[in-house]
C-alpha cells in the first residue's frame, strides 16, 4: 500500500498550509514563484494502469526541488513527533 511508504513530510506541509479545521500556519511570500508552482504542479506518480504509486512524480526537472526543501524544513521543525503531535514553538 502506498500510504505505508508515505513520509509524514507531505501531510505535514499540507496541514500547515491548511488543516482540516481550516487553520493556516504556513504562509508563502508572494515572491516565492517557483515554490508556488511546485505546490500547484507536483503530483503523485502513477503506474501504467493509472494507480498512484505513493512516489512523487519527478519527471519535470524544474519541479519538486523547492517544495522538497520546504517539506524537509517543515517536517523537522513541526512534523509529527510520535504521540506528542506538532511542535508548538515558532522557528523565527
């Protein structure tokens, strides 16, 4: 199952952008054009039958680098920490 291989990085970034309660804790600077494009255009890789594989489609060379960097930062600073949940302190 693809969800078993899925890192907490992507769901953590998604939750920071907008949680299920509608809370937004991550805001992008208007000048972050490449990051915005990444977040809009990066998709899951699909197999020949069209089933999602659980891996990010990295076929477009200009995409995924910036969003990966954001994901690593967000996961390290705010990611799920076992049963403790999200970190509460700010990094700036």
